[in-house]
């Protein structure tokens, strides 16, 4: 590392969904009965939490299950004004959430009228109570001006949105009907990779269709901005399947089909469903409160890499590494610190940052939660009273740095943080350290993710106050790896720099 005078820097800033993670509250949209001042009817959902009876000898037909389930899966026709449904047409790294073939990407404009064109969408839904509650995706009914539900027996009913939650892509609608065939919900936590599942919906508007597959994976995420814990399946899912059911071999609902990963726009064997347990939490909140409130912890977290685990003297990579703690947040008040590794929540293990984010979100604001933490190799517990985050704040896990390559500090130039530098680069006064002025493109540090404009705040857990500190701390390295804490526009995060392969 070398010290260089700071020159004006032209920074190219790339936001990668890794800004400060405030484990997090958002408010779900509600325009159902609550909005009219009347209380929603209680949600009478049938639940069967018993484990699936697993038999490796697969039968010759799933017809009995389909006959049992099919009447509970409905077709949803949606009319809306204008192109206000971002999820319906959005590709997120090839993840797609689908309307039908004649969905919102097909504008139907009435000639001679200046108002926004009317658009039509086609999706699916699942009846979850005999008195008309239907579960579907938020992106199916978002911004709908009219919703029409067609039952499997041919009857059609107008529907109203009880509430919707964009962050889980779950919505609850209701029709005025009784004695409906409701699906029983299974405990989605008990499904296992390899279990046979059936996907039922209305792809391309051709009519109800059943496809078979297995549970390919669990706990999948596609976006750091949403609360996701997808079940992945290879059962064919296509446009129009959104909101349809994913059921087990006993005909119980284990998930709501929501998205696929595709390069072609159609099924490629990688589909995603919102787990039934997550749907239950959202539905209950929407009916009882008219919105979904999420717990707020107030930390920025990232996944552990092998090198980060080694640097923090951990023998496992399980847990979520705290990169920063928001001042005055519930985490700050409870005593959590940067560098802590959260390994448990209420006695349950935390595998990674995404899982911690979702579990905190599912905890009610004001609830008391106990976190198990590894701090400098010592196990500690912290009792935290979770807060409530304003809805304009998003929860994002630091995926970029959770997967950062670990390299070294050779080829890095630094300078002091004076007032001129802070003003030019918009660096807050409370940030102390050495600003990076240059990083050699062929260096290990560059490969690790260090860039001009980053501020080094710690080296191997030692605070860095200025450029002199940074240089002194790197002159006599104790090994090939250096643990670096840096401040960027998104907040603080850790990375490891490994120069063991450098000459």
C-alpha cells in the first residue's frame, strides 16, 4: 500500500443490491374491507402440519389427487389502466413473474381516447377458505381496476382485493360465495428436496393444466429487495400459472407458483413458489391488520465466505456477518456490533444473511427476540426489542460482498480524509479512515472489490484513523490474508484480501 496525494476522482458507482440492510419493515397495500371501515371476516384456513408419507414407489396415476385439488384452483381475469404493473413485465436476471399470453404487455387501446390504454391480465389463484378467500400473487392483481374469478365449475364472480404484499408477492382476494372447495395448507417447512409436487394453474389461458415435478431446492432467493424463501421445482410453470397451486402428493398446498428462471420466456425447468407458511403469515396479517408489518433490527449483514470465516476464527460458514449497525437502532441499543456473526434467532440456527432477513421480517414489531452471536470466537446472546421501519425503507442483504473474492492490498494507494475530500466525495463526517485513491487493475485488491473512493476503516479488526495508520498496518503483515472493513456509499462491509498467489 502506498500513500498518494488525493486528486479529484471520477467514480463509476454501481449499485448491486448490497446497500445498508435494515432488517426491515414494509407495509403491504390494502384496499379491501378494512379501508371501508368494516372488519374483514376471520380467515378460516384448513391446515395440516403432519409430515408427508413418503413412498419411493411412485404410483401409476395422480388422478385422485388432481380430482381433489382441481376445484380449488381458479382462473383470474384482471383489467387495469396503463402500464403500472412492473413485476408483470420485469426480467430480474431472467426471473420472470407471469401473467397470461394476453397480459399487461398487450395494450388494447380504444382509438380516439386520450386516457391510458386498458390492459388485461390472466393469472391463477387458490381457494383457501369456504367463504371466498382466494390466495394469489401480488403481481397478478396489482393496480387492478376489475377482477373476475372463474371457478372450475364454470361460475364467475367479481372479486375485491383484501390486501397485497409486494415484498413477498402474495395477495389475498375475496369473492362473495360460500361452500367453496378450499385447499388444505401443509407445513412447507417439512417438505424435502426430492418430494413429488404437482403445479396446477391456467398457462396461456388454455384452461386448467397439471404438471408434475419434484422439489428441486429450498430457500431460494432471486432479489435482495424482496422477502423471499422460494421452493424451487422442475414442474412446468408457464405464463398464466402465476398464483396457481403447488401441491404435495396428498393434495395439500405447499406453495403458490410465482416465478420462473428463463432465457426463452417459457418454462426451462426452474420454477419458484412462495411457501405456504410464508403465505399463511401474510394472509393472517392482511385479514387481521389490513397490512403486513415487519420487524426492524437495524443492521447491514452479509454472507460469510471461507476466507471471512477464517479471518473471524470461525469453524463454520453458517450465520450472517454484521457489517454495520445503524445508530440508535434496536440492534445498537441491544449492544450488537460490527463484526458480530449472528448464528441463532430464538434458538433456531441462522444459515445465511437472507434467512436472517426473512426471519426478522416475519417477527412482529415490538416483539422481544433473542439472538445468538459469535463475537471474536465467544458465544453471546442479546435480547432485542424489534422496531418498525417506515415503508419507504427497503431491506437488502449484501450479496455483493457475501460473494466477494478474497485477495490483497498490494497496488492500493491511500490518502487522508480532509474536508475537501469529504465534500468532493460526499463522505459523512462520522466516517473515519483512509480513502483509497487508486487500485491497480491487475492487483489482488482490485479482484477482491476495493475501488477508488472506498474508505478503509479497519484492517484486521484494528481501527484505521488515517492514511498513515493504513500504511503502518500493512507494512508487516502476519499472513497472506488481510481482513478489510471498508465504507462505501451503501455503508460498511467486510472483505478479505489474499495475496498468497502474488509474487
